[in-house]
C-alpha cells in the first residue's frame, strides 16, 4: 500500500477536504506533518492584519502530527520562519513510500526535498508559482538555485497553464509534470443554492442595495498588490449611479478604503472580514466577483469559489487562474498594465448585465472541473505513475 506523507506549513481551508477524502481510501495511507501550527488557536494573518481561526474543521478526519518549530520568528513570511530539526526523522519514522511537499521557500521544506530525494523516497512537489507578474524575469542566481533544487523533485503537481510555463522555464521536463487542478469543496459553495440566494437578497436589502442595480463584490485582503483602491477609483470614474461595489475584508488599506466609501455612500458598501462558513453567502451578495490583483496572485481560489456560487468573474491578467478558469462566457480578463483596461472592461460588464445570470449558471457547472474529486484522481494517477518507474 502507498504511504503518502504530506509536509505543509499549517492547515489550509482549501486543502483539508482533500486530506479527508484521501484518508477514507482503502488503497492509500496518509499522514500530514505541519511545520508551523495545527490551527488549534487564532494566528495573526499578516494580510488581514488580525488574528484568524477558521470556523470550519481543518484537522478532522485524517492523521496529522505537529513538528516542533524552533524558529525565532515562526511563520511563512520569511525563509527561516520554519525551522524543524526533527522533521525528516519524524516523517521517516512513519515509513512513507512517497512524500508530498508544499512550497520550497522555507528552510525545513527545502531541506526535506533534498533529504528524501537523496534517501530514494519519491518527492512530489506542489507549488503555484508563475511568471505572469515578472515578465519572465528572474535573477541569474535564483534561476540557478531553482534549476538545481527542482532536479531533486520526482514529480511536480501542475495547478494550471501559468504554473506549467513556470516549471518549463526552469528546465523541468514534461515527463515530470502532472496536471492536478487547484480544487475547492465545490458542494459547500454551490448548495443549497436557492436558500443561499434568498439569504443574499435579504442581506442586500439590509444594505439598501436595490435588486435592479448591478453590484460587484471584492472579497479579500485590503492590500496594495490586490488593488482594492484602484478598483474603487475605476468605479467612480465610470460614474454609473446603478453600479455598486461591495468591499469585504480588512488589511493595511483599511483606512483608505473606508474613507473613500464614506465620501461616496451611494456607490460603496464596506463590510468586515467574514469567516469561511459565511463565504458561500458572501459571494452571492454581488452579481459579479472582481479580483484586480497586480502581482502576487499565484492562483486566486476565491475565483473558483465565486464561480461555484454561480457568479461571473472579472480578474486581471496577472491572476494565475485567468488562463484556465476565465473563458468566454464565464467572465472577463483585463490588462493590469493598461490603466484604461479595467475601466473599459467594467463598461463591458455593465453592458452585459442582462446576460450575467446565464454566465453564472455556466460557471456553476465549470467550477466542478476543479472539485476535490478531480484533484484526488489526478494525485492518485501521479502516484501510480511514479511507483511504476
């Protein structure tokens, strides 16, 4: 039987359901090793600027172990934030036949890639990097480092088009690239659709947002790379009294976002951070979901979630999922480097108002292509292939 060890920094709401599915299989044994924390207490989220503890179960239904982290400043925001001297030995003591490692940019994870590869244990790597916001440019030193490091990886789980292009840029051969979609728990967001839609209509009424108006929704961190302020300014320039923007979240730009909204209460509504259990309702507040990030958006799983809720999406071309999720009839992609592109695209969205419901219904179906069932099948296919080598 395959014994697959997962090495990951902490419980992640986008991945826990996959562990739970895998743990139920009779042909596979898994164990997850956390190198930062196990989600037992609120942890400061540097993007939201507040302590966060997700309100859905993230460690139920599978075996896990928290590895001691001796870092002076624990966290995933810097290379030395994960220092786990006992990691390799603890994982080896469990007896894995393969090791799945998420991310290399922390000391312990980099060491683990090298240690298991040199021990003859296959290393399956998962990352979501791309070169969309770098113009393909990386320093000679980083290119050399990654070419060397990636030579130790047995198989790469590729989340999408931009991610594949990233690996190919570092000379990773196609034979070591395995498609494995970035999944979400589609069912949790898609159903019960009618009840969630009614609840969203009631919430919109409480926010004094007429049903006849077109409401866009931005849900995420108020930080510069995601350009929430630029989105608000574009809405103002459009000067359409029936176009509204709901801003939901928190972060470093909190004060600026709230100041703009307070000066223009007809156009904007600002809502506080909402926990995971509320998100299937949150996305339905708007008619279209917007993610205007300029950089650092390796995938954008909120786009998957909004689509599963039956909403068209508007994203920048620097968002990693754009090439794979945002097709004709599901949403729009604007050019982040062109200051006028967002404004032009917003005008198109307004002009297509009557078609948004149909687009949303198509998205509810498209989202199922990125459900955990498909991610599970893809991972098992990868494991079977590497075991046969």
